[in-house]
C-alpha cells in the first residue's frame, strides 16, 4: 500500500503552523510540523487514535486530547515531527461499542477494563500499519515515539521501525484520575503518575495545562508592565529581546505564547538587542514578580509549596530548566523560589504591622 502524500494544506494551530496531508484514506490523516520530506532522521512521532469526546467536545474523563496537544507542543518546540491520526475509537472497537462500554462503567461502577470484559470485548485491537507505511515511504527507520503505550512501540519495532519512547504527562483531574490508574495497572500503559503531593518531593512543572502549570511562563495569566497588558509572561519576556517598540508590539499581539516565542526567534538575529544575555534574568524576574503580585490566587498557590524545590522539568533548555539529572541550571525555578521568598517576607511584614 502506498499513501498519497503530495496534497497538503496549512493547519494553523495555537502551537504553530502544521501541514495536513491527504493520504487518500478518510480514516487516516498525516500531520507534520514543517515539510514532511524534511523531518530528518529519528523524528518525533505521535501515532494517535481519535477520541471524539475529548478532542471535539472537551470531555475531561480521559487523557486523549491532552496527549495530542502535548505532542504538538513538543514538535512545535523542535520545529519538526509527524502525527499519524487514525479513526480507531474505543481502542479499535468503534464509537458505538465505546459508548456502550462507558455507559456500562457508569451504570455498574466498573473501570474501563472491567467494562470491556463484561461486554466480552478485547481490551485493545488497534493496529498501526498506516504509520509504518508513512515511515517507510519517507525512508525513516527510527523514531522517537510520543506515547505511554508499549504496544505501539512493539508494533513499530516488529515492523522494522526502531523506537525510543517519550512519555506524555497527563493533566490529572478528578474526572480521569481513576481511568489513568487503570490504564497503568490493567492495560500495561506507563503513564508517569508521580505523586506531586509528597511534601518533601520537588515540584516539576513545564506545560501550562498540566499539574503546576500555573508556574509556567505560558500560563494564561496576563501581566501589566511598562504601561501595557501582556497576555502571558512569555509574551513580555520575548518582547523585551527588542528595543524597537514595533517589534515588541508585534510579539505582544501574538495569539499564543508559543507564537510569541517563535516570532521572537525569527526576528532576534537581525533585530535583537545586543545586551540581552546581561539583562534577561532581571527581565524574567520582574515579569514573574508582576504575575504573582497581580494574581493573588497564584501567590497563594506559590506560598502553599512551602520550601519545596521548584524545577522547570525539560530537556529543551538547560539554562531556564533541568532534565532531572542536575545538568541544567533551572534558572526559572530558582527565580520562582526567589519570588516565593519575597512574597513570604512581605506576608510576614504585613502580619506584624497589623
């Protein structure tokens, strides 16, 4: 089988501009960040099964839409990557049986694995030959698979595609917490469900729509600085790379923080200020301080972390973040802890003054 991959259109998203390719099959879509012929060796790959409930209607009781969004963010940051999107609802059984299984869960108080068993359904009948075909056509034999499901890795490996796996990190909500635990315990998934409530453990943050995402520069908390409202800390920080008010305003008006960051990178070589390295930490600190001072609910959440270490957990930036092995400087986490200390001191001073 050969898929048609020469017909495409731009897919503008909050994470950046992707390309959507026509495969000739209605049930399979291929999306790439950048030219599909130029993704390079060992690209990021997400093989994603459709979930109409979460992706279209925003249902909160699974992590499907969360995983897709995180994969797109990773590709946008890297500037390349592939998504093979397949209509395989209900782990391959289709939407009708999926609805029946969910209704069984609700009626009988079962988890997803128990409901499938009661309906005499196999737990997962999905397969991914189209993904293999796409990779073979592109002459790619090694990928970094964005998935918590070892079955996907095994399928690709069995069909000649060598994989290393990158976990996605779910936004754990009351509606999906039990479901995520079941996926790990009964379906063999390997979702990182770290207990963020341990009082002594470091707090890892990165994506704005995941646990502790309020600490991210991308969180949707506007700041008022330099006489203007900036949609996020990231907008303000990226804009300060330039002295020209026109460039600052272009970045301030970007629809998302990701687009603000991308535009700043595009402009910085030609228009960036020469002293940026010397002033960037002070600019970041003033933006963070404004964010937590201007949003009391965030200040309370920051204070509630006590003395726990705050770490921007990423392999993408060893200055502002750290990948977990102390190789990064984690300057963002350190500045947040400095802001926390100042807010705490102000609170003490206010209490003693009353």
